[in-house]
């Protein structure tokens, strides 16, 4: 078993420990706790936004103070039970898996899911079945080990060469580019941002995203959500950074001096909650997600606490429709 395999297993065991209630860090609850797990709106999907949705689930309430949002993490137990009756489903890991699960719930009229978390937009905007509702701004940069001789700044062209395996070393260090698992929205956004259609054969693929513990040699680099990095650094969520440090792109740092998101960074993105378009008029979905005065958009302090930037009046827009 290689070092990265052991690191991935260690990370998985950490997630499993959270599911058993073991306190590893002063982090947000992984899944809705058993007493309140059957809330009105059930969602799954993105690793990047799982923690901020857990935070929002604790502050977004209805008129009588009941919590509305139940959001299941990308990793943990193999299955989750999302509603009181039936609805035991395989746990979706990543944006694409969450969107697939939501679409299946719509197609089968199961009622098991109400929304999906996504860190990327739709792949097919010619259809209108689902609506992507933005609620925050994130960025994706790259990380290396703090003790690595690799540069702290790379251009998009250099990153493209690294992930196409045409650049194999820098500063005398042999490179090992790493990518998250295939359903990761962060993976898809990062590759698109650096202009890579198909990763080269040298790329190690399949790790869980936003986990710096997989960087175990000086040449390792990987994409990383800037919001997740900040939340982990602050201890708001479980710290999975290991020795990973954020790099800059084209001499632009991903964060400002106060460690807030730098909106001038070249690889910024909106993050979304995806809902069935037919349910946009549902009173609970509308009041929770739709419009800049929705309950999610109004929870700016919580969103910022998890490292994300604000969208202002663009928060809660319902103009972006499509499919996976």
C-alpha cells in the first residue's frame, strides 16, 4: 500500500469517526443529528459546500423555530436515510453524484431529496429540469507541501502543462499532480480553468477533495477550495490541510491579507444549491433558497464564517437552468 493510499484511508477513518460522534476537532456536525434528521428539505452532494450547508442547517428555521435544512456530507456511511418513510439511498459523493441523485428522485417521484449541493454550474443548459441557485462565491487554487521547493506561484499555462504531464519537474523537484474523484465539482472547475480536457497519464486521480493530508512528497500538488482551506484553518470544520499551503496563480494570491477570499483571483466560482425547476414555487424552497432576501442569502455571517464570499443581489438568482 503506498503512502497516498494510507493517507486516503486515514482521512476516511476520520470521517467515519465523525459519524460515530468522536470529537476530532471543534468542527460542524457532519450529518443532521438523529433527532432532527427528517427536516423539510433534504440535500446531498458537494464536498466543498457540505460544511457551510451544515452551518446553514443550524440557523435557517421556519416561523416556529424549526430547522428546515438537512444536508448529508459527501462521505461517511455508505447510505443515508433522508426521510422518515423509506428513502434509504447510497450516499452521493460530490456535485455530480448529488445532482444525479436529485434527478433520480425527481424522475421516480420518490420525494427523497429536495436539493443538491453543487460547486459547479450545469453541463447542459439546453434543458430546464433543474435550477442552479447561487448562494456564495468560492475560488479554487492549488496546494503544495509547506516544506516543498516548488514555486509558490504558478501560471495557468504552467498548471496546464503539469496536469497534461508535459511539465514533469520544477525547481529540480519531480512533480506528482493529484486530482479528486470523478464526481467532484472542484475537479471539473479546476481542469476547465487551466484548459485541460483530459488529464495526463502521470496524474494520480481519485482522492477525496480538499484533503491536504494526501500530499506526502515534495512534488505533490492538488486543487483546493479556498473557502474550505480557510474554514479548516479557522477550525470551523475538521482540519484536513496537513502540510498543504495555498499557491498563487499568475502572481495573484487566492486570499487577501485578512484571509478573506480575493475576488480578483483568476479562478473564482459561484457555488449553488440545485432544486427541481418545477418546485421553485414551493413555499419552503422559495423562502429558503430563492432571491437575495431568502433565508440562506440572509445568513451572510454564517456563509462568511465558512470562508466564502458574498454574492450581493446575485444571491438566490434562478436564471441558471440545465441538467448535469
